[in-house]
C-alpha cells in the first residue's frame, strides 16, 4: 500500500526512525539534522533568575546573590560507540530514501565524529555526491591549557543526484577580511561565504533563546535554507531540538516538518511555532 504524505508545518513526537519508516519515498526537498554528538556526557542547560529564591551563588568580587532556577533541561548523550554509528546509519539511510532526486542533505556533527559520518554518508549517498564540508566557527566557552580549544562544528552537505538546488543570489554576502585589496565597489557589495562560516552562538540575552541545551542560531539555518531550497519547498529536521529549522523555514516561505523524541524539545517547539505535536506514527493506514 502506498504510504500517505505526512502533514507539513507540523511537529511529530517519537523515535524518528519509526516515524520516517512510515513516510513515502522521495517527497522532501531539503533535510538538515543535528543529531546527538555522543559526547559521553549529560547535556544540560539551566535558566536562572537572580535576586529571587533561596539558593545562592558567588559572583564578581565575592558578592553573594540569591537565585531561582526557572528551567532545567537535560538529556543523556552517552551511547556505546558501535551502537551510535548504527543509530546514525539507519537514520541517515531513511533520510536518503525520503529525499527527492534533486534533494540535499545536511548533517551537523562535531570534529570527533565527522570522519565516521563522512564514511557513512559516502556509503549511503555515494562519495561523488559530496558537495561541501562546512565549518561553523564560533568563539565561546572554556580554554584548555593543554591544546588549542575546539571552537567549530562540521556540517556535511550531500546531494541525492547530480542535480540540486543552489541559490547563489539568495546567500547573504559577508565583509571582505581585507577590503582595501578589492576596491571600494567590491568591498561595498561584500563577498559570498566560503565553506568556513563565522556565526556566533545564540547569546544568553537573545530573543531567539529558548533554553534548549543545543539550540543553533537562526542565522546558521537561514544560510542553509536560502542556499539549498526554494520558496514552497519542504524542509525536514528529524532531530529538531528547539525548532530553529522550522522557525527559519516558516519565515522564509518554506514548508517544514519537525520530529523529536524529547518531551522538553516538543514543549519548546510548540511554544515557538504555535502548533501542537502529532503523535508517534507506528503503522501505515
């Protein structure tokens, strides 16, 4: 029996592998996923309000402040390594299946995993369908004393065939690093980004901030969605987290589907996008 198309501009709750397996072949234009990085740690983000509550913390100059925890979101990121690679493989394979022949797939990982992910993608999509390894560079957090700090993620872009969407004119231009070398006209116009993207994380005081531990900035998703899809196209993110992919796709006139299994993520996405989550799909009607 032919599988029905899922509802778009919708959030689905459940294991993405089960949900994807209930979807038909070749109906999605663009997939971006940011799966767990298998750091071996528990990812956690607390939001606090100073001046309230009974808990105390020491701040600048040794001054003590009262504070209240407003939200506390966490999840385990510690799967056995072989199981993690199988986890990735199965879900990337389903992503390939639901992509249109002209579709693009973006996998967001970190430097520890990227070489394994590249082999998985080469096997599923074919090495000749590799387009770019995008380096998302940022600058925040700790500074170890025994090595250079890790301050980038890796985004691997693959296509399903030799034909894909790339909207060169839709990509926002950025300043030249040495504008005096290119002349005033080029300097004023700016240049197209290379495969290294300097984009800040979501600041603590940003209107974008949702409180989700691994939230990605809208500017990062905007560049991907503008470049690799057209208005009206369908964008899917099945590790949707805070829902940034859906929020940006909606603002840019694309259709979207988000999937996540984490109840905190579902709650945040519902508030952010103003829609209810649909239940897990376990059988084809």
